[in-house]
C-alpha cells in the first residue's frame, strides 16, 4: 500500500509557501524622507514605534525615518522635519508631547508637527470614512516621540499662560530743534 505522506508534505509546503508569498505582497507605503531623516534621534523614534496605532497594523515604508499604519495607510509619520517656531496655530499636549496642528481641523487629513523637539516629527492622520481619530493616534506615538528630548523653554502655551503689559505705554514728547527763548530782564 503506497503512503500518501509525500503528497501531503508537498501540499502543505505549497500551501505555506503561498501564504508567505501573499503576506509578503502587501505593498510598501511610498513616502519621501524628511530633510533631517538621518539624524540619530530619528532612529531612536523609529525603533520605538508601536506595531499598531488606532487598531491599525504598522506597514513597511520605503523611506528612512518614516512609519505608516493601516491598509490603506491612514497614519503617516516622518521624523526629521524642520522644527517650527512660535506660532498662533493650535497647540495641544498629549502624554507630554506638544503637537501643533498645521492645517484646518475640518480637513479630511490632519497634519501635526511636534513642537519643542529637534528634529521635529510630522504625523498625518486621515479622518472620515475608514479613517482614525487624533485621540487614538497621538497617545500611541508618545513613547516613541519622547525619544527626542523636549527643548528647555519650548512648550505649548495657552493664551492664559501669556502675560500682557499692565499699562499702555505712552509716547515720549518729540524733541524740538528750535531753541527756547530766554526772558530778558526789564528795568
């Protein structure tokens, strides 16, 4: 009686090979690296990125110091973007990380940049149908972003944190170029 063991083994190997090929076929997310993507602090961020963000699985990217989650990608991250200076744009602190919202909050994708960290990190979050919320994304990235230390004296401020002068400055009287006449004595 012939054994069916070799056929079963071959069938199992073919099935496993097909599963591995299909898993490896997930497309890589194409991103452009930021200008300072080669900064060693970005490497610290990237190695600490979570495997999931907002219940979306991390994807492979084709650029240094980047990350992406979801299929299609709904969260994109680039470390090494230029830091931003003081701004009147909305700034929020989430788990110790200051983020500045760079675009209109009603946009279908929101772009946040870290504030007070050099190099800065950019995160783009897709909202709407099949998108995710900021509240599900920003806290998940805090540990990784925290690998770049916060610069002293660079924190998000609320308008109530900013002091204004108590008095209104007054202009000094203008200097005159005509001499003041001196009184002459009378007899």
